């Protein structure tokens, strides 16, 4: 899948209090691309990620997935598209505390009335090193294990692209490094495109293509 963001802008507020969170950001994301985006707090990274993934709509600009303008879809069509084609990983893991790891991983599929591919999910859990933890509740897992459950959940519907917003931000540097290596390894093995927002230079340097954000302006800095 080829993703083309064309001059995406996002403004919040009106008049004196108007903020330009994102200023004409353009990028192309190809199949299997591994991309990092670095920048200080408030520079517009999350805004960009929400727009690239169709979680929000821009003030102006276009976003094409294989040539199809996804902002021309209705909200309902857009959320169905997101459920099937896009995986998300968040800083806060966002696991449901009353569900086991396995239930957290399969829940989005069940909500979408899909049968989980059990063999695929068990293999994925094994690759992520949580195969023996699937009956545990989130509070019985370490932060790094919880994030690995969240990675399995993001991959459960076999999306073509994964967006991760500071996935190692709540982890110490050792487990953050492990989670990032696993995410990168599993993404490469399954041929997924991966876009990772981070303010950790070591994490950013694991990516093949690197971007920086400053005051809403996105720039590619790939060596
Ligand atoms: P980052 O993820 O890089 O920390 P964000 O994308 O969250 O940055 O925010 C970029 C800018 O947009 C900030 O100035 C922030 O205060 C502003 N912003 C983000 N979301 C909103 C919102 N819903 N309403 C108003 N301003 C917002
Ligand atoms: Mg953010």
C-alpha cells in the first residue's frame, strides 16, 4: 500500500488564539517502510499521526491510500477502513484492565465480527515473547510486556501499516529498546509499514527513513 500525504494542515481555534499544529506536511509511505518522526513536545507529532491514520480530519490537504482519498469517506466508512487497514500503538498501552492479554488482543476483531486467526495470533505472541503470558491480566505484566500485548493487538487484524505514538515513552530505556527491536523485527517479518513517533534519538535511529518536526513543519532528514 502506498500512502501519500499532500500538504496536510491542521489549525485549532480562531483569531488571536489560532494555533497551526501542522503546516502543509507532505510524505509518502511505501510498503514495508520504517519511518521515525522526532521533535519536541508540542511540535505537532501526534496531530500528524492522527491525520495520517484517519483518526482526525485536516483543515486542508489530502491523504491518499493507494490513490484513494480517504477523507472523502464518511465517518462510518473511515472507521471501517481504519479497523481493517491500520494498527495503532499508544504510549499508555490502552489495555482494558479486566481482560486478559489474549482477550485484549482479540477484542478489536470480535467487535468487528471477525474470527481471530488463532494460529497467526499465537505465533505473533510467541515472536513477541508473550506466548506464556496470554492468560494474565495487564496488572500482572510488566510495562514492556503490556506494550508487547498492545503490539499484538495492533497487528491482530493484519493491517498494512502501524502507527505508534511514543511507544517507548512509558518504559525504561532497556525495555523501551527491547520493545522497539521487537516492533521493528515483527514489522519487517510481516512486511508492514511502520511509522514511529518518538523523542528518543536511539529509537529514531533504528528507522531507515527519519523525519523531524518543529513548530508544525515536517522535514525528512534521512542520511
Ligand atoms: P506533540 O505530539 O508533538 O507533542 P501535538 O500534535 O499534540 O504535539 O500538538 C501540537 C500543537 O497543537 C500544540 O501547540 C497543541 O497545544 C495544539 N493542539 C493539539 N491538539 C489540540 C486541540 N484538540 N485543541 C487545541 N490545540 C491543540
Ligand atoms: Mg504527542
